[in-house]
C-alpha cells in the first residue's frame, strides 16, 4: 500500500486534553484567590509595622534632642549625618518623609499616611505627659 495505512492501528496520544488544561487552570485560580488577599494583608501589616518602628525611632531621637537642650522643629532637624538619626526615615507606604514631630510634649510623632483603616501610629502611653 502507499504512505497512508487504512487500518485500525492504535495511535499514541501526546499532550493534554482541553478538560485537563481547564482543570489545571481552575486549580491555579483557586490557589491564587486564596493567596493574593493574604499576601496583600501581610504586605499592609508589614508596612504598618515598619512605619510604627520609624515613629518610635523618631520619638526617641526627639526626646534625646530635647534632653540635650535642642528644640527641633522638623524630622530633618534630628536626622542626617552626625545627628540623632543617621538618615531621614521614609514612610514605607509612599517612600517619602511624611512624618511630623509632636506638637506638644505629651503627643507622639505622626505620619500623614495614617488613616482609620490603616492606623500606623504609636500606641498611646497613658503615663507620659499626665500630671498623675
């Protein structure tokens, strides 16, 4: 016979069927729907904790400056080479310096990016600044 055999010979299959590919895509989609929200929540919490750490460092440097008799007006006054903070701290949310020093001695430093749903601020210390 010629090139083409006309019989009932068994052909070997290679590759995946459409159903198999669709099941694999479905499994990946389910895993992504679980992983992505957890990753975003984790990233937000990490940024918030880094911001709180920056606020704590700013507060400590501000207190050291006050003990030395200085009255800094901004974060730049206490940060830089040879100052209380070696570098100007940047908010991890925006990558810019959005921190401000306390308005009064009983206040904490603040970050302009802090919101009610993203509260990156120092916890209140009831013993500080009170007459008790």
